[in-house]
């Protein structure tokens, strides 16, 4: 009888400990779900802004091409591309920019992080595995804050060659417009399908919680 009582007492004493373990596991699972949801929300916000920027700039270039051809498009980009980028960034309340290792505008030069991702995109392009759905998404810590860094590659389409083909193939007016507005231009020499650069987005995760 005494052995039975002792066994029951031990079981009763163990139950709270078991219950505490389950509570901890539940808390960890909830925290993991919350982190995943926060990251997903940040990625969706970054993707929306990136797509909005691409659509906005493409529409502006297409209008300029219809109005005055490639040379006019170069001048329009010089005047409007950065202000439009800033507008989309402000509307979405995040950091948003276009980057390239061969920038036309010096402000589009990548930082070290962006340069490393661009190299990875270029390796994928060289291997023939860079696709329209390719993207880079990573959570990093900057100044003590967790930040989602999101990058989406930009590739050269056939219409882009009017302003980005090898220099000797560009129209004389286009070359003159580039020389006027972008004296340090590096953005020629491309063929269709080449990696041009990327849309780069940063979203602080504490803004998603």
C-alpha cells in the first residue's frame, strides 16, 4: 500500500513539470508562427513596392518613347526616374531603390550587401537559372533592428536596347543625350536577357508586428 501511495505521489508531483514543458513548447511555437507571419508580411510589402516601382517607371519610359523616341526617354529618365522612385518609396513607407554594378546614375551604385547579391544573380544568369520569379529575401540586423532585405533582379528586354545596347549600336541622339545627362555612364554594352541590376527594398520588421 505504501509503495502504491509513493508512486501516486510521484506522479502528482511530475504533472506540473510536464504541464510547464507543454506551455513552453506552445509559447515557442506561437513565437515561431509570429516571426514567420511578420517576415511574410514584410516580403509581401516589399514585393508590392518593387512591382509598383517597375510598373511606374516602365509606364513613364513608354510614354517618353512614344512622345520623342529613345533620346527623349533618356532625358525623361534623368529628370523623373529618381523622383518617381522616391515617391513610390514614400507611399509604401520603406527604403526602395534601383541598383546596378554598371549604373547610369551614380546614385544607383550598390552597397556592399547589394553588390554581393548582384554577383549571385549574375552567377545564376551565367548558369542559365535566373528566372523572372527569382528573388532574394533575408533578415539581417542593422543598428540593432531586424530588417528584411529584399532584392528582385532586372533583366534587359529587347526595347531596353534602344538605350542600353553597345555604344556603337546606339543612335547618335541617344549617345548625345547620355553624354549630356550621364557623363559617368556605365550602362551600355548589354544584349537582351542580360542582368541589368535589381530593385532593392528594406523593411524593418518591427513595423510589421
